[in-house]
C-alpha cells in the first residue's frame, strides 16, 4: 500500500444486511469508462494513477497504450490537470457522465454540473479526443484481453459488500427520496485514492459511485477484497450526499475553512485535501460516525475517533455530536440541507478553537528523550552504523517512523537524496530488514536503526508524519509529533577537535 493510500484505510465493523435487500440499489463491477479515462490520465503523468498494487496490469497498460503517450487526448488531459486542477475525484467525475467507450456520449451535460473546475467546452474537447483515443488505440481489444482479470475482481468484491453495507440507511438520514443507485467500481489502473462522485441522469435514478483503488493481490495474483472494505464504501457513499451540500455552501464555508486549514495544513496537504475538500471530508466523516453509532458499535466508534485525531481531524467528534441535534429534531430539520446553517455556524467557531484542540492532543503525544545523533551536529562520525531513539513511554513503530522529510505531496527527490541509507530496525537483538511501511510487532521505549553514512555529507530525515503515522503510544495510539533530524558527517580526513 502506498504511503498516502495507507492513510485512507478504514477498518469498520458493519452490521450485515441481506443481499436480497441490496440487489436493486447496488451495482458492482469493473467499469471500462473509468479504466479508459484513468489510463489516459496515467499516460499524462498524473501521479495518483501511477501507483499500483498490480504491476503486471500496469506493465500491460504501458506496453499496449504507451505508444499513444503523445495522443491529443493525453495532451488535453495534462492541460486539464495543469490549468484547471482536474485531478483525483475530478477525473473520476468525467467517466460516470459518459456512455461506454468508444462512443462516450454525454449522459449528463457537463455544463449542468455545479462547481465544475474546467469550462464545459474544454471537457467536451477532451471527451471528443478520448473517443478517438479509444478507437485508435484499440482500447476494446485491451479490455477484452483482460476479461479474466475483470471477471475475477468482480467475483471477489461482490459477496462481502453485498452482505456488509446498509445502504438503506443513507436516504432517510439525509431526508431525501430513496431514488439512488449505488455503484461500486474497482479501479484497476491505480491503488491510489478512493472516490465518491454522484450524478443525476435525466429521467433516471441518481447514481452514486464508490470508485476504489486496487488492493494488494493474494497468492493467485488477483486483488483481495473482504468485509473490511465496507467501511471505505460507507465513506465513499457518504460523499455522494454531503459533497453537493458542501459545494452549494462554499461561499459561507470560505469565511472560516481556509483559516482552519492553515492550522492543520501539513496533515491536510499530505492527505491531498485543500480547504473545500477538508470541509466535505469533515461532513462525511461525521456522517460515518453517525452510521457507526446507529449500527451499535460503540467500541469501533471510539477507535474511529482516535484515528481521526491522528490525522488532525480534531473537530469531527464535536461535529458528529452536533448531528445528534439534527437527528433529535427532524420536525425542525426535515432534511440535512435545512440543518446546514447550524453546521456553517459551527465551522465559523473553529478558527479560534482549533489551537486549543491541538494543544490538548499534543499533550498526549509520546516524547523523544534522547537521540544517539545530536540534532544539528556538524561532526558526526561517518563510521557510525546505528541510530538509537529513546522515548518517555512504550511506543510501536508502524513502519512509517523513519523516512525522508515530507513535503505537501510526500517526499521530494531532494529529500530522498538527503536521507541516510537505513538497513535494519530492531527493539532488541532481533533485527529485521528496513522497509518503509513494514513495522515491528514489539513495543519498546528504545528503537535502533542500522544505517550507512558517507563522509562530509549533510543528512536530513523525519521521525513520524503530520497525519499520524510512525511511532505511536501503545496505550492509545497517539502518534509522535513529526520530528526533523539534521546532521552532517565529518570529512574523511577530519579529526575530532580536542
């Protein structure tokens, strides 16, 4: 699992619902429209469509479609991304409005979509080029040659989801008619991201999608899906209800949300959430909390809130409690839309209150007692082969504890060059090979890391991440605040000063 994708993993217990009750509301399967548009943006260099847990499928895409990298559709996709910010969920909002390839006819006009980031004419120009791409690149042949993979994925993902998700909960909760079809689409092009766009075809039922990145394959080479995905599905379907409300009130949220975002920018940037997305995510995560509560799992709800705090969502539990007032007075608030002024007022209160929320959480974090390499030292012995980190309490290393310094989108090439070469990690005499994302089972107050240094070099690394990964308290999972370590090794011919 990629670094940012790991942050999106949700493990929620969901009460079982009979499959028969879901059949009219739930469609599940690989979607050629989604695969095609994702392939075009992959060729355009979009980072989110170039991470995968299916390397063979990715290699097949490169071999089959690579010669089309200079196609007009790819060039236009790159322009949509660079000029208008069409990325991630905005990319996935394109194919669901189209018919199957190669026709790709508009089922819903792009000029009918509120808040669309690019001019409709630019989107239509891209879609026209995508039609030509589908024909000229022989996309139908590629899809046909991978039918076995698609059928296997469809057969694997359907049973656990049909048993696990209570789709009937959503429409009554938001006070709207139950006229929606939920569509789960396994995205095989990429592992990165999970998207929940909705759209309303003329004279048809509203369609809400959960487009989920590919998972790690099992021993057969096919992606593995289980009931743990149900929590992710609840999250993405919730977006179909809250995003239109958040977008419709963007002007009101703009009074406060950018200031809230600035207070937690390091964490939100790594999760790819600018302030409008942060608002919609807040609305959705509070909805998830109410869903978990409604399905009677108080233990899971506490764990859910703990996970949110690690990611700097300090206000979501309060927001969820505010939703309780909506639930208790449906006579005054027959729909969630009528409750939005209360939510906007709550956000207006946050800029002055979030710092105190942060301070309370920071007081719970583990603290570094000592490091075997002094921060800022310019005379570290290049022959040193071990970094020792000591804490004030027992913690666990989840695999993201020692890493390059992170920028808004993750480690940069420059930061990767400055990080030492780590070779192993250990809490006792048992060493395990060092690999990002692979932690240690044992907890301790002292962790040791093997490393290789060179003379006369500047090094920089980071302990922990802004969005809650790395070293965590054993008792409650509260993470270490990100700690940046800088040092320089002595030159090969330098001697220690007396």
